[in-house]
């Protein structure tokens, strides 16, 4: 896949289909998934608390938990739907092969009779890879990030 916006749409489709192993495979070895507590105002994941700041190992543990039939939080199973606006390339560095994109979204997660809806902006930092792209960082800036949130079971 050579178009970075198509890559972003395909990534969301993997999450919506519950194909978490395939989704995790999109991350570079040094990739991170970050949901800042202060939203777009938070510049550093190390100086302030975050809702999530996970490397590949932590992401793998979460994926393994979701697949475990004894995971209490997945009875009933959670499902999600990403509704994305068009991704916009913010910058592209030909020398390093990195591409930065911003994608406004609405995320809906349902489990049993409950449904959670979140909105925000997703910022991807992608690295060109032989098979297309790899995610160096996926940052989720939630609208009203500082408010009390229920547990988010899946990946925004």
C-alpha cells in the first residue's frame, strides 16, 4: 500500500474487524500507541500522565488479553467502529521516509447494552517499510480528554 491515507483507513478496518494481531503487525519495532491525558496540549508522554502510552510489548499484552477466553472484561465481547474523516498529510520527509498524518475521527465501542462514543484527532507518524508503511507512533488526542472516562476496552 503506497498511499498513507489508505494505510490509515486499512488500519482502522483491522481494528473494527477485531483483527488485533494483524493490527499490531503494522507497528514498527520502536512503535508507540499514545493517548495523552491532556489531549493536544500535552507535548511529552514522559513528563505528564497519559491515558495510555504503550510500546509493542504492552500492546502485545493487551492483544493477548483480548484473545483470552477467560478475560472477564470481554464477557460479553467488545466491538468497535471507527468513522474517519479524510487523512491529511502534515509533512513528508523524503530523506527519512517518514510521513505524518492527521485524521479526525469518531470512535464507537459497544459491549452488551452499553455504548461509548469518543471523538478526537489521530496523529500517525509512519515510516516507509518494504511492505508499505509501519507505525512509529499513533497518538490519539481525544476531545475532552481530561474528563472522567469509562474503561476503553479496545484500541481507538
